[in-house]
């Protein structure tokens, strides 16, 4: 954890920002000096201020992804000084405050780097690969209509807590950006895990884990080699234990699928 700047005085930093006009064009770093930085502003607010100054000078503002700015949506995605979401632990980019830095600091800002996350412009990447993984099996088949009675299907406290530990995943992609192999195992494990421990998710448990893991592999994400950088960079501090749980689920799903008896052919008429 980086020691916070306890001074309340405004200060100056230099942003070294990755600028790339489009996905098929070459990018490069450009330096911007940000003066009179309030230590209580967020990092995204600093980018807003820099963009305002660029707009006044009729220059192209820095493109960056953002939405809720509360660490909930997973939209913001910057690598700051070599770390996804920047210095700090358990925070997204929008929760990083300038009091983390000091006067005169050089702050290097670039997009998440992964083959499966192509850069669209500047700091914006295309993370639709996560949507495809989710669409492959990150759901349960549920009846339409009103919500069922809460006590109709009791869930043990331990199971509900474990499911929530995985369900907090916001799909930001920091796990992929932090991994030297650009593996999405933590993301997939969280999406598989939070449904796999609940009774509502048991009917499709085998199909879900196979479909999501196979889709992840097909989209070009790397393999997991147990460095655990993913869980260290995760803004929700999701444990790598979910990867081990998913690996077990995948093994047994493949095993059961291999030895599943073939369905009997239905007869079409009288013999």
C-alpha cells in the first residue's frame, strides 16, 4: 500500500498518457503537466481537468472509459504506474485519489494490455470478450413471473456468503491485465462459482463450466500459471481459491460427460 500524501496543499504532477487514435493505428506516450492538483480529487477527476484544458486548446481530449465512478460498474480500466487500477488495494481506478501521489510525481497511464482486450482509442479497450463468456453460461434457467417465496428454497449461510464473495466481481478485467499470460481464469471462476454453490445453479452446473471455460480459451485468453497477480489486482479482492474450485468443477464435468450413456433411439412405428 502506498503511503498517502498527508499534505492538503495543491501540487503538480506529470501524466505520461498512452495516446492511440484507433485500433489499427500506432500509439505513443504523451506527457501532460497537471498543475494545481487538489489532493482530494479522484484520478478520473484529474483526467477530466486535463481534458478540459486540452479542449480549450482545441486539442483532442484523452479517451477513457468511466461510468458510475463508485467502484461498482467495472467500466474504468487504466493501468497506472504498471498496475491495473493503480497503487492501492481493493479499489478501482475511479476510487484512486490524488492524495496517493506527491508533488513532482511522474504518473504513467496506459490501457489494460491483453490480446483479448484490443485498444479502441487511447485508454479505452474492447472488453466484449467478457460478455461472450458470460453469454456462454453465466446464467441459470429460471421461470418467468413473480419472485418465488424466499423460504421455499433454503440456502445455508456458508453457501450464500461464498456465493456473494464471487458475485462481487464487477468484470473490470484487472485480473487479465495483471496476469503475465493475460488469463481470465479469475473472472470466469467468479462467474462460475457464484452460481455453482447455490441450489438454483446445480441443474446446469456441468454445462455452464464447460461452456464458459471453452469460450474463454477460444477468445484467446492465456492459461493460469498460479502467480495470483489476478487476485492481488482485483478491486473486489476475489480469492484465487475460486480458480481451484472451477478447475475441479471442469474436471468432473468432463468426466461425467465422457461416461454419460447415449440416449436410446426412439422407435418410429410398429415392428
